[in-house]
C-alpha cells in the first residue's frame, strides 16, 4: 500500500531527480547563497535561538525568520516550503 514513512513525500521520496552534473551545480549555487551575509545571519541567529530554548522538544522543528526579523519555532515540513508569512 505504498510507503508509510513520515518522511516520504512523493514518488521521489521528496528528492529532486537531478543528474550528477546538475546536482553538483545546484549544491554550488546553494552553498554560495547560504554563505552570503543574509544566510550567515539566519544561521547564526537560528542557532542562538535554539540554544536558548528550554523545556521544549525541538525534534522536527525549525526556526522561522519572519520579515520583521522576529523568530518562531515551526514544523520543519512547513518551514522548508516557505508556506509561512
């Protein structure tokens, strides 16, 4: 009856079907984007935010950066698709 895994999200298992060359190019683009100032700021502040949270299970949670620079914990599935405003 199909895959019942909670991480399974489609016929590709949630992954893009890319050639090795396309995957390498995408990884390079993603790394360049992540290492820009905005990406470094987001990573730095998200790590600090998570470190200071007490008594909350962080499993399956991401830090969402809102446009007003505030942060909130949301489900990873929701945050990765940028469905939140």
